[in-house]
């Protein structure tokens, strides 16, 4: 069996994701589609609007065959590290192709940018200063869109691997906050939070209407308490905290009793919103630089959900040297401890029965989803 990989967050899983998976299958003719998906915290530096188990199940019910978790440490870093971690897992999984979305829809142009000596994490900031990029992109004075920046990171991470890139042009606007055709994850999260009607075609509509989205505002009191009570040297020892950021965060927290106010005041020309959010997550989950260094590179595929096709592919992989964790106990201990700790933080704002359901899923096994037709 041949496999094509996708790196995703599915926060929440929506119609655009269905289109991406269908186009990937059509364009590649692959036997198995593997999604490497962020867990309960995502790359924006926020909690996922709903837990990873619900999102993984939605992915398998709507076209994916196997969902593997992107470890917390990679899921909550910059675009380049997010891409690096995801590509490493797809390589371990034996994928021969990787499919990703793009706003510009031109793989050759994106590859040209990927081949230039520029840090993709800084593209948007640098373009605001008037810095130019390869003419092939044709948007020399405009900011690159989020999926194109990620695409460049993926292409860089794919170098020296056996994986061939496959591009699918994105439908709809990633940054459009309004509900419309091809509603974005941002639009769906906002409508859900505001109690507005969700499109009937939204794949996770039933799950979303049954509860409230998980948002960073719900954690801010806890995060603020940590910022105010931890010593500055303790904060400085947290992962992603450097260049005096701990002092800036501490002073900003003292002045702000709301997350919205905190984020607004914390963002400066030096510190982007993404960096602030991701740094705050590390403090909230008490991840230290020492712990992050000690983990090394991920060497295990932690399976969240799969169907019969995914199960067949896993049997094929088990004949190789790849380490597969279908049970939580199979995850190497240091990674397992970090994932469990972040799960406890994620569930701390939820109702007891919901928190217990997610905790039990975390220490249990992968979810098998029987095919009901695509």
C-alpha cells in the first residue's frame, strides 16, 4: 500500500478539509491518506476549540484513513518547527507523497521561495518592511497568506526525504471571519463562540452545537497567576522564553485582568501575537527548555484514529522498524508525561464529565472508525 500524508489541525474539521482530502486522493491515487494532526493545543498558540479525539474521528469519517498525533512540542511552535515535526512523522510512516493547501496554487513559485535563504517564519514581518521576494510569486509588496507560508516550510522540510509534494489550491479565504461558502475554521470558531447558526453542511455541526468552544480566555486567570507568582528566573527557564520576554509578559499581566487586554498590550514590533500566544502556552503548561531539549526527535507514531484501510496500513508498517503506539502506554515515557500534563491543563476548564471523558481517552487506545462510505 502507498500512503500520502497531510499535516493538519482540523480546528474544526470543515468542508474545505473534505475537499482537500478528496482532491488529494484523486490527484495521487493513493491507497491510504494519513493525517498528522495537532493535539489539544494548536500552532496559533491556543487551545483547540474541541478535543483531538473528536477532530480525529471527524477526519476519519470524512476521508482520512489514519490520524497520527503531532506531539505538543511541535504543534505549538513556529511554522517551520510545526512543519519539521509533521514531515518527520510522515517520513517515519513511509509516505511517498504529502499534500498541502495553498492560496497561490503554484508549486513552482513556492518551491523557488523555499530554495531561497530566508526564514519562512519571518516572511510576513519582513514583507511589511518592503523586502522583496522571488518575482515568481508575483506579490512582491503583499504579505504571503498563511497556507503559502506553511507550504514554504513544508517544502523546506521535505528536502532530503522520499516524499513528493502535492499542492491543492485552497478554496475560500483562510482569514475570512464571516460564514459563507467554504467557511474557514476562523469563521466557524467565531460563529460557534457567538452562538450564531452554523451551516448545515458543517461536518462537526452536531458536536459543536452540543457545547461551548474551548478558548484561551478560559485559561487566562490561571496563566496570569503563574506569570505573577513565578520568579523571573523560573519564567526565563520556560521553553520559547528568551530575550527578556519573561519581564515583558510579567509586566503586561500585572496591568491586565482580561486575556484580550493582555494580548493587545503584549504585542509589539518586537513580539508578534503568535510568539506571545505560543510563549504563554509553554508557561501555562510549565514546559521548560531543559525538558524540551531532553526529548530529542520524535521516533514514535501515536495513533489517534483509523478505519479498516488505516488498520491495514498499520499492519504493513509493523513489519518495519517504525515504532507505533496504538495505546498510550506505548508512547515513550518523557513524551507521554508531557502529553498527559498538557491534557490535564486542557481539561481543567471543562465540566467534570467532559474532562474525565477526554482524560480516559488520553490514557486509552486509538479509536477505530468503521467505514460508512465516502
